[in-house]
C-alpha cells in the first residue's frame, strides 16, 4: 500500500501495532507525528468480526477479544491522537457498521461493538469539539472486503444477498467508503458533529 501511495505521488509510512495495547497505540501515534510532522485526520479502521454464531456458542473470551480491538482500540487511538489533533484542529472518522442499526443473528458481539462505536462517536464529539477536533463516523453496509466474504461465506454469497436484500442491488465497495471518509474529513462538513454517515445502499432504510 505504501508503494502504491508513493507511486501515485503521495507519501506514506507503515508501522505494525496492536490497537488493543495502549503502549502500541501511543507508539503508533508518535510514529505518525514524527514521520509527517503533524496529525490532521485519523480514520479508526482497525477491527475484526470476531467469532460468529449463536450467543450460546460464544465464550467470554470471544466477547473480550472483539471488544478489545473494535472498541478499546478506537477509544485508545482517540485518546492519544487528541493532543495532536487539537493542535491542527483536526478530524476523527470512526468506522461503525450498519450492523449497529439492524438485527444480525449470529453477529451479536460484532454488532454490539459497532453500536458502541456509534455511541462513542456521539459522546466524544461533544467532548472533543471544545478542543476544535471534529468527530464523526461512517457506517458501511455489506462491503466487498475479506471480512465481508467471511461474514457471508464468500463474495458471491454477499453479492447474492445484496441483489435481493439491498435496495441498490449491489454491495458497497471500499471506494464508496473512502469517498465518504474524505467528505467527513473535509472543510465542507465543518458543522457536522457526532454524526454517523450510513453507506449501505438503502439496507437500513427498509
């Protein structure tokens, strides 16, 4: 990915960290600031679907692992990025999911973490806006990624679901979500605070 960014005229850096560990998150944020001199935008995208299945088949360890990455990780990044974003009057965009808004049997833990992200976004937005930092979120529907393929068993299964279950008739693509993130990180959304932008082809509107 860094090679692709540089090939297209940009600059990038990669550092491997575990967002569930506070020391790793602090080091990651420090690495970004050292590499580029400042921090303007944070996109909290690290996440996993965790173990899927009926509640009675899941363990407390399954619950804790998914929450550690999806919720604790997002919270830690926001915490450590805040001082740097306050200096630049920057922006945070969190990654929620349409799973927070509709019932998804077999994905109770994942869906609950994304509900937590939506709430975290609202509450942190009110707190952070006093420091000049804007916080919003995106909420993708079925999206053509490796995680999406695991959710549905395959990309073909996902496309079949979208054809009949999503009003637009197709799944989201990563580019659809990227455009929404760029919008939320832009000056055009100066007055948008604590909102979650749903990009799901109409799935949650039914």
